[in-house]
C-alpha cells in the first residue's frame, strides 16, 4: 500500500508553510527555524505493517510510527500532543 513511498525524500520547496504554522499557533522563533529547514524524510515499513516516518534536519530530528487507519498519539515537531490517524486512499496519504 504505502510501499511506493518507502525511501529517502528531500524537501525541495514549500509554499505557505509560515502561514500554516502561524494558523496552528506555532511560535515566531519556531516558525523561523521551520522556514529555514530543508529536512530529509525517511519512510520505511516493517513486516507488521508499521510505518516509520523520520524527519531529519540540522535543527531537529523527529520520528512517528503508526499503522494506516489506526489512531495513535503523536508529539508534533513543535511539541503539541495530538491524536492522529493516517489514511491511504486513491494513492494518497492523508493525516487527520
């Protein structure tokens, strides 16, 4: 299912990221660091179907592990605690 995304991905550009971070309440200082970061995203899937997404940058490395369509506790890169579900439909992942 998500195997097509397995590998290492490098951010080449982002649009409106500062506006997004501001809308979800990220502090000015953290937004400044976030806007400068060009992280690598390493995606893997183990034999039990657990997906690992590791974001690596010079500022911070974060990792989440989850199963598709199953809610999990997540600590976001800016420290917020959330309940998250990642779904996969029509060849696209969506985070809820």
